[in-house]
C-alpha cells in the first residue's frame, strides 16, 4: 500500500495543481508524511515477532508477551497519528476539487467530510480512547464513502479532459 501511495500522490498532485499549485503541494506533503509515518509504524509490528519467537531469551515469557501486546497496541496509535496527516490531505484535496471545473463539486464535499472524520477519529483515539471506541467504526463511514466515490469516479468516469486542458492552458478557452 505504501509503495503505491507514492505514484497516487504524484497523480493527485498533477491533477489538482492547476487549481492551486501551493495547495496541491500542501496536500501532497501531508500525504507523504502520512505514508512515511505509516511505513515507519510497521516496525511496531515486528517487535512482537522478535519478542515471541524466542529471540528475547533474557526475558520471562510473561514479560515478552506483555511487551508484544504493548507493541501491537502502539501500532494502533501510530496508525491514528498517520491518519491525522491524511485527514488534512483529504481536507485540502476536497477544497481543491470543490474549486475545479473538471471534477464534480460533490466529490470535493465528500472528501471534506472524509478528512473531518479522519481527524475526529484520530484525535478521539489520541485524546479520549473511550470516545474513540464509541465512535468507531461509524465515524469512518463518511470517509469510506468519500474515498470510494473519488476512486470510482476517477477509475470509470475520469476528468473532463477539455475543461482540464482549459484550466492548464487558459489561452485555449479564447
């Protein structure tokens, strides 16, 4: 997933750059940071393997098991931190889509909702895990709808090439 994030980030940057180069770059940077955080966070899933495969012979089994559990739990929080950056990327991309002529504004609104839900979910996880448990997974339903709608639109409908080209080169609209 993280390897495929890189070309997707580039494609979305190039697609949205005509609307606002600075904001398109900001969304790409948020997304790159998210991908880096999530990739680094995968290391927390290796700790249980090392703790439980017999490598940690100096530790009693109960201690190894406890540390393995803590590492797995830490992975969930690391994922939540990564989604903070992704939430901001969604907010910026939603704004850009709302202000472009070659994608439906509805997709922008859906992506704004997705970003807001990712942020609410992540901040709830980090600040009030009990609230996060009550909200999850319903809080992420709008995010699922927003991201899926954008993906399906781009895969099956695409962008209005004429409007995109006129946005890239305004001289064509004369």
